[in-house]
């Protein structure tokens, strides 16, 4: 990681020389006539979810470097500024405030966690600073708290995402579990967070609709790592599947303890379980047969991802791109595309209200990205609604089913 940090820091010193920031939410021409545009990045870069966060950061870094190498936006040099939220909403809000205060920032990639996004949205929206998440899946972030009843209202025009939502992911998992895995008795657990509770709720609704029976529900504190009490409840319930709404740092130990208690169950979860880290924490033997759904298609199978995969390898990044790497690249590139629209539409210069213009341009951004077609609907949600089921086989997640939904 030292090599990457040094490279980014050196790049930042070079880029700052290209232009000086003004107080209009953009950048001014420097002595060489160039414009420097900063793209912020917020993700957990330390802590238990750092594997995912570093994959997001590295992929965003690759997008910025690619744009600069290709001189994709004439006269503009992009710079990435990364901040660590440690998966904490309070830290995310502080980071959002820092990005807003830096007038050179014209867009922000992130965060990973839906609960962190909740704390950032108003800060960015008030400043008309665009935010594009590669990983948030809670529907309320874009469609409002009453989305489930059909009363969908977009609260923040500056918020976009390249990952599809749990309104689709939860039911998709339930359909696979009930119809194809033939599991009919579920025990549902969540970590009480925005992402986990929301995902568990959409799974439960569809599972019961299909005819499945929910034999028990439980909320846990993911920080304790002692899940013996809930493991005993699962075993006593007679469930044949456990659905966990939460993230891999707790899901791995939870699965391990449930199976050590003697419960003959398959543990199922969403995209925050789809990581090699889950298998490590649960143990390969205990994790065998467990299932995770995740956004999009397996990136290794996409023709559109070949260049990204090759460039990521050549880039020498220490950490894997993980589940959201392709989406982080596309989120970053969507900001680059929006900046290009604004600059091209203003005689090659940034307007005084650059941030507001970038938000406006983002709504009509459309391009062929790493993960497929990238564009946004009226809520700022991705129009790419593909999902994949992965199963742990031989100590690793393997894709077993992909589907595309709706528009």
C-alpha cells in the first residue's frame, strides 16, 4: 500500500500546480492553462470492512488515472482525495463536510454503507455536490422512507448510485432460497443497521409471500462476536435456512457458531457477505454451501470488464477490487463524464456554478462501463438491475445464477 500512497501523493503535488481553486465550487486556470478537478472518495479504509473499502478506493484511483492518461476531458486533470469513514455515520458526516468545504471537489464517490450515506446526503445536497455510491442498496436513500408502499419520493437530487437496491435483492434471494434451494423454514437475523434491517425485511416479505415460514427473528449487536444465544435459538427452531441482514465481519462468526451449535442450516445474506473474508471468518468447512447475493454479474465474466481487470492488475494494487470494484470505477467515471458534459457545454471551461451543473449533468449521463450500461433513473438509481447468486464451494464463492430485473 506504501507504493500506491506515495504515487497518489506525488500526483497530488503535480496536479495542484496545474490550477488553483476558486470559491465557486470549481477550479481556476493555472499558469499552464489547465484545470484541476478533485473527486472525493469516502469509504471504510481501516477497520473490519476495509477490504471492501480499499477495493473501492483502488478502483476509483484507477478511473482517475485512466482519465488523466487518456486526457479524456480536454484541459482537465483529475485528482482523487480519499477519506476514511471507518463505516461510522458520524465520521461519514464529518468527511462530507470536509469535501463540501474543499471548493475543488466537484463530486464524491461513496460511501459503502447505507447508514453512512444517510448521514451524508443532506450535507452534499445542500451544497449541490454530487454523490455517487458504488455500494449503497437501501431503497429509502433514493425513493424515500415510504417506498415500500409505492409512495416513492426522491429526497436528494445530488444522490446517485451504481448498485441496485434491496427492493430487488431481498426478493431475489428469497426466490432462489425457496424455489431452487428448496428451503421453506427460515430464521431471520439482522444487525439493526439501515442496510441489514432493510435487506432482511425485503427477504422476509417475499419469502412469506412464496409460502415459506419464518420460525424466528432476532436482532444482534454485530460488535459482540458472541452469538451463542442466537445460535441456540436457531437450532431449537428447526429452521433449514438462516437469512442474515448485515455484513461479513459479524456474519462469518455468526455462521460458524450457528453450525457449531449443531444447526443444519444454510446461511444466506446479501452483497455485504460476498467477500473472501466471510469464508475466512466462518471457516471453509462451516461456510460450505452458504449463499450470498450481490449486485451485477460476475465481473470476470463481462467483456466490458476486460480492460479494467487488466489495468487493475497492471496497476499493482495490493488489495483485491472485491465486490464493488467495478461499480466504484463506474461511479468515478460517471462523475468524470458529468464534468466533461459541463466543460464541453461551457466553451472548455468550468462555470461559476460548476457543482450544480455537474449534479444536473449526472442525471443524463449514459455510457458503457465496466459493469455494463451505466445510466440513472428518475430517482438517481442505476438502470442496471442485474443480480447474481453466489454459493461457497471449495472454500470460495462461485456464481450459480444471474438475473436482470425491470428497466
